[in-house]
C-alpha cells in the first residue's frame, strides 16, 4: 500500500533505496554495510538516504515492514484459494514459507540472517508486521481447534511461536545453501506432516469435540 | 575440559574474562559492547584480553564453545539418568533446553539473542559444539526410529533442525521476558507433546516396523 502523503516519484525512490539495501545487506551483512554503500548501490547521493530514513536501523525496519507486507499479501491471496479446510491451509502456509528460499533467496537470507543482527530490531522494535504474520498462523490454529480437527490442550500462542521457530530455522538452512534450491516441496511436505500430526486430534478422539 | 597447555592461574583468568563477557553482552548486546567494557567488567587491563583472545568475535566464539560444553555435559549427565526409553529422553532434552531460562537467564539470552548478532558466527564459523548439541538430538531421533517408536518417513537431519528451531524460538521468548520465569515446565510439557506426537508412529502402525 502506497503512503497517501507521498508523491509517486518519491515513493519510487524510496522503493529503489530499499531494494538496494536488501541487496547490500544480503551481500555484506547488516553490520558491514554502510549507508554510503546503500547510496552507491541505489545510485543516489548519501544525503538522499536521510531524506527517507533516519539511520541504518530505520532502513532495516522499513525494509522488513515492506517485505513482510509483500509476504503477508501473498499468503492471504494464496491461502484464500486453498481448498480442503484448515489443515490444507496450514500445509500451504508452510510450503509458502519455504518457497521464499526458491523465489526470493535474497529476502530469505535477509529475514533469517541479517535481521537478527540488529539488536534494536530483536529487542526493542515492536514489529507490527511480524505480529500480523504470526497472527495468520495463530488464526489457522485457532480455527483448527474450533473446528475440532486440532487438539485443544495446547496453548495457541506457544504453539504458534514453536511452529514459526521450526519454519524459520529450516528456512535459514535453505537460505545458507551455496546456491538457492530449485525445489523445497519435499522439505515443506515433511515439516508440514510433522507439525500437523503433532497438532491433530488423534483418530480415536476425532469425533469427540462438540461444537 | 581444561586446556592441557595452560597453567591453572591462566585458565582461571580466561574463565573470569569469559564470564565478564557473558554479563556485558547480556546487558548491552554484542555490538554495543567494547573489549574495554569487558576488561573493566573483568577487572583486568584491556591488553590482558588480547593475551587470551584475538578480538571480540573470537571472544564470542570461545564463550559460546565453553557454555555449550557446559550445556552438553549437563544434557549427557541428565539424559543418562532418565528411565523409560527414548521418548522420555526426548522429553527431558526439551525440558532441559527451556530450563536454561530459569537457571541461567544470562546464558539463555546470550544463546538466543546476542549470538545471532555476529555475522561471522552465523555465516562463517563451523561451530563444532553446536554440531555436538544437534547430534545429541539427532541421535535420540535415530534411536527412536530404530526402536520403532518414531516414524521413519521423515528425514532425521531436517527434523532435528526443525525441533531445534522450535525450542530456540520458545527459549528466545522466555529469555526476553522482563523477569526470568520461575517455572517453564508447562511450556516444556506442551512443546514436548506436540513434537513427540508429530514424530511418533501412530498406534495403528506401532507394531509394523520390523527389526
């Protein structure tokens, strides 16, 4: 979504700086990248960066928010098209997470490696977009519990975090491969199986929850 | 294990510097901590640090190796005392991981937050102690598969990573709480349930694996 208070040209320059930052961070790491490196990558003067961003931490956070918005839009769009109920949506969620390593290796590395290197980011930033991402996962688990397909004896918030951690760690491994993988469907299938079987109501119990 | 080529006094000073570094990193973060901060925390001259460590990255890696050795020894010791087979050992592994947040909150924060802030650490360091830690988890899964209690259709290496990711993310949340938690047994119980049910041979299949 474009910021309503910004003109189109301004918004394009901002995007261009963010894309340059993503490439620079992926290549040299967050801490080894200077604002001037991003400026030269973007083909703008150093001072131009500061018209849009307060500092490198602010750039990192803005980049994250923009990219998460892209990821969330894509998830919403693709999950809405999934047939077969909440378990299939959960499977799709996991497949889409891992497919970042195939489709957007720079973004996969940024999310799993570089982002963690800003202490400000990990410890201080409230991170509303990441909260939205977690909320999508949480809502799937909540719906599965309400529909009686997922067990209700596990805390949803805790389970959401654990699943995110599992997905993030496997994506990190995929992102650190020397070459971006062509296909991650086997990894996604296996992790989805493990997670869903861990959450599913056992077959002997599957008729018990009452609506 | 003490280094054989070092005298006892030398080894004690090294330990003292590492403990000071752990406190300083936990308080101010890896990137905001200078070598001189660690020196003053340890009560030694700046130059003394460089007798033992090449630089701050080297200090971080040494600290990690020492602490992981402590964690691994403790795991080995406690797992050896567990009755009831591999599933109970897996449960104990998970409980012990989370109990770091209660017993060693500084170490829990170091492992889950500060460590990730060294790009060198995440991307370049081979990390033999962490490999040992993963190998313990891997061996439990391998044994469970061989004994016919865990499903064999999942890749052990992949599953090991996913479980580590889940545990690490939940520990991160526990480590970021304003006060160290008194008790994490409920979190550990729930995550262990979810993971073990995700890996367990279904009851209808539990007699099928042949030895």
